[in-house]
C-alpha cells in the first residue's frame, strides 16, 4: 500500500496544538488562577494585600497569552528549518516493513521497531519511539485506511484506533 503526503505549515501547527492541548489547557487554568487570586483577595473581603499584586497578575497573563504565541513561533521556525517536514513523502506499507522516502531522505523500518499507531480525528500518527512520530493525514489514505488498520493489527503493534 502506498500513501503520498506533504505536510503543510497550517496542518503542522494544528497537529502540534492538538497534541499539546492538555498541557495548554492546564497552563490556561493555572494562568486564570494566578490572575483571579490577587483580584479576588485585593477587592474581596480577604484583603491580605496592601497594594495590588501586579507581579502575580502579569505572570498569569503571560501564561495565558504568551505560551500559545511563543509555541506558534517555535513551531513555525522548526517547520521552516527542517526540510524533511515540508517535502513530499511517500510511505510504502508492506507486511515486512514501512519504507519512507522523501526528496532528501529515505528510511526503512521494520514493524517490530514501531512503538504504537494512534488515530486521531484527522491524523494517523506512527510512533517510532515514545515521543517521535510520523504524521499522515487520514484523507491521504483514501480507501486504504481499513487495509492499513488491519495490517497494523496483524503486526501486534500497540494501537489506538477509532471505531
């Protein structure tokens, strides 16, 4: 089975934001607590401050607004600096291995070296380690998605597929 894929910047950003969603959610709520705590204590009946604690308030604002913006800059820079990310990539899935060929690289990975395969709403992520993965948009599989899922299941790879 052959799947061709080209990762665009907007797809790369969406993928990384969606995989980091839980961490962003936690940072957002910690930032909200850092903003609300001094406001409630300063203006409320628990006035433990003699003047408004701007330092805690601004740290909360930084967590809410600076983190997502800085993540965008970091991801954009990473995408532009790594040629392999924006090349057209051809995946060849066979019973023995996975062959990946780009314009400047190629690799050959046996199924025993695949850590896990996860299906998200729009993505299939093929993990070669605990944190490194190769993303493929589901739409690029066309009618071969079920064939791919069956192939992965026969190789005893950890999977997390949608039903």
